[in-house]
């Protein structure tokens, strides 16, 4: 029995039952043909893409090697066309070391550099002197170029022989104690140092301006001698009552030490001011 062209065929025996084995085999064959067609088509597509890429590469290489000036010859940038990394400027330093700052002591050690005026107020300003919690009243002051007249004993000759230029004196007092300090000025540091080392006799006390005569007429008083730069400074101190000074009279020693410390600071400050002015002066 047949259903016509393209219909199912029946197996032997004419029982009217389909030949299921034959149908399954035919279905499997159709599936295999379809799969092979798909694989074959994919392979053909891949081959076509590869051929296009190969053609493009060959075309590019041909243009590059031929030296053509056409637009396709330089589509890709060369290494020389890429921007190079810009180097940051490095700091530069001078190989010349800066000059050291002026030494303040140089300006109070030689008359050629120490040009500031020498006056009473330059070294002993104001009407009082305060050192810590101690306040001293300022008495008489004096300045002279006749150095020997400000001394007692051998000190006058020592100052003169070492080339003393002038002496500035000031007296300070507190609680019955008075001290006169004298600043002897020389041209060089060596002269001032030698005068202080050779000191003998002493400075003459300076009374007046509320301070009575003291350390005269044989009274025992405390005397000191020091130097810094081209300045030698001396003190004489004791009681305004005329009483002799002993080693136990600490108040007399305290006043003398305060005055010598203050005078040293004034001399050093003088050097600092002049050194600072020289450092900031315009170069000519």
C-alpha cells in the first residue's frame, strides 16, 4: 500500500505498520548532512575573513615598501612620531660658597672698623640701670682724652704707655654702695688686653650727682680690670660711708659684677650693630 510520492513506505509483510528502523536511519542521515553543511559554512566564512585580513596586510606592506606618498602609506605612527617624555628642569646650585657673616668682635677690635661714636650715652644710657631685680641709680659721668687723670697709682702710666685714647666713666649706687666703672679706649685689641693684664693701682672713683666721695683717703675698696675688643674696663667700688670693704661684703661684689657684666654686653652689642649694618649694606 502506498500513500503516493513522498509518503511513508511500509515494511515487508504488508502489515500496514511503518518501518520504524528505516525512518530513524533516514532522520539521522538528514541531521548529519545539516551539521556538515553548518560546519562547512563556518569554515568558509573564517577562511574568507582571513583572506580579507591577509589582503589588507599585504596591501599595507606594499605601500610602505614602495615609498609611495599616497594617503595609505603613513596611517600608523612610527616610533619617531611619538611624543617623547619632557624632562623636568633640575635645580641648579652655585658652586661658590656664600661669604660667612661678619664677626661682631672684628668691629670692636680695631679702630679702622669700629666707627661708631664713643660717648657716655653710647655705653651708659639712661638715668638708671636694671639688672634682674636690682635697680641702680646713675650718678656722675665723665669723659676725657687725658687717660692718666682718671686713675690712681700706676694705672695712669700703664694706660698712657699702651696708647690709651680716652676714658669714659660713670658711677652707680644702691643701698649705701657706690661703684665707678671706667672704659679705656685703644686703637687695637692687643693694646687693651695688655693694659688690663698690667693693671696696677686703679681707677679713681667719681662722686657727684647725689653720690658722696667714696674710695678715697686710704679706704679699702674692691677693684677689677677686664678687656674685650679694643676696650679695657676697670671698676672701683665700696661704701659711701667710707667703711673698708672685706671679702664678706657680697653686696659690694654684686654691684661691681653687675656693672662689669653690663659694660661687656654694651661693648659686644656695639660690635653686633656694626656687623649687621655691614652685612646688609649694598655692594658697591
